[in-house]
C-alpha cells in the first residue's frame, strides 16, 4: 500500500471506533499485504459490478431511512406521546430505535471490504447477522423485515414494493 493508502486506512480505522470492526479491518489489510495476488484480484473487481436500475443509491437510502424514522415516530407517538425515535449511524449501518424495537439497516455502500450495494446483498447480510447472533441472544435478535413503499411513505412490512430490509431487534438496555 502507498503511504496515502495507509494513512487513509488508519484514519478510517480510527473513525470506525468499534473494536471488532477495527480488528477486522486491520486483519484484512494485513492479509492483503501478505497475499498480494489476492489484493490485485480484489482491486481488479472494484467498481466492475453494474448497478441495477431499481437499487437504492446511498442518498436515496438515507432519505428512505429518514422518512421511515418520521413514520415510526408518528406511530410511536400514538402509543407514547412523548416518545422519540432515535437514529444511530455507524460507518456501515443505520439504526432506528423505536419504542421496544431497533431496526438495523446495512448502508448501501461498498467501501472495498464489503458490498451492501444491492438489496439482495443487504438481505443476505441481515439474514447472516440474524443467524449468527440469534444463537447467542435469541430474545434480542428477532427477524429480518422488509421496508415497503406505501402511499404514506416507507413502512415496515406491508404489500408494496420492497425498498430495503432491516434486522429487527429488541431494544438493548441503555448502556449495553
């Protein structure tokens, strides 16, 4: 890696903040240094996958999550007038915490070490996260839900066109 690439990756790791993610990124970079032929293959494939016409862009997904946050907020206020929907962003996820539930979305991004740019990929990785974590915390990790289009905007479930998917979890206790 060039000095600029190393610096950029170090800044990215520092910004990631999460120990597991930081370890995974660091180990991935070390592995790519150890096996340069694999690094070359990886670099050759970046950006070569065509974008399907109906896939969300990063900006479209952010707008959809914001609209869903407002929709969840309106529904939650019917039950608890002072309740708020909290939005949490990480470098690879959006999380909406609404009442007793949290909805975790994979960002429609490809930073090079993973690819969530298609609905099918986001669904796959949500299902994998559910499969792995449900074994250890079945009461927290519930299911993978569709976020569908509706006349009122995006909703969880429903019969409209599927816009995105989310991992639905029980709300973690504050500070957990």
